[in-house]
C-alpha cells in the first residue's frame, strides 16, 4: 500500500503527469514526453556500452584511459539529462547543466576525430565527424531553449 502511494506521488512529479503537462508549451509536448527522454536514455546507454570499447580517435589524441572516462561521462550526462526532462518542473537546471556538459564532450570528440583524420589521413574519420556534427544540434537547441525559458521576462 505504501509503495503504491510512493509510486503515485513520484508519477505526479514526472513530465507525463497531467499536473505537469500544463507547464509544457503545447507545441513541445511530444518532444518533452517522448523524444527527449528516449534520446537521453539512448545516449546514456551508448556511453555505457562504449565504456569498454576502444574509441580510436580519443585514444590517439589523449590515450586509452581517457576514452573510458569520456564514455562514462557521456553515460552520466545522458542519465542526468533524462532525469532533468522526466522531472521537468523540478530538475530543469539539472538538464541544463547535463546538456552543457554533453555538448562539451561532443565538441571534444569532434576535435579528436578531426585531429585523428588529419594525422592518419583517413577519409572514414570525416564520416564519423559528420555523424557527430549531426548529433550536436538537438542538445544545443534544447540547452538554448532552457536558457530562454529560465530567463526572466523583460518588462517594457
């Protein structure tokens, strides 16, 4: 009985609760309730799965250990961003910081891929670079959207 009350209270604080959908702009409800949580959880899963695998461009620039640290950092930032969007009304700042960290990690990865492509002169690295550059705009848009949302309104 106590667990069901706890689960119900937890659900009422999520983005899927009818109590919180009023705080989400109607044009973004599908994005907030479906796309962003799923995407952030996939990013977190990617980070966990890539933790043991060598990331050659990062390993070439920084060494073997940094690739694993980078993967775990991606997993943690993805999970933090997912929690931030799932509990939208309470943890929007968590999502903001997680996205800023995730974008920083992706830009570091872009630099590593570009450096590895120049050093080893492999054209396939540029395809990886294009893939990462395609990935960056969604978190960047969301980060800028959060900043716009949290900014106090100007009174003219």
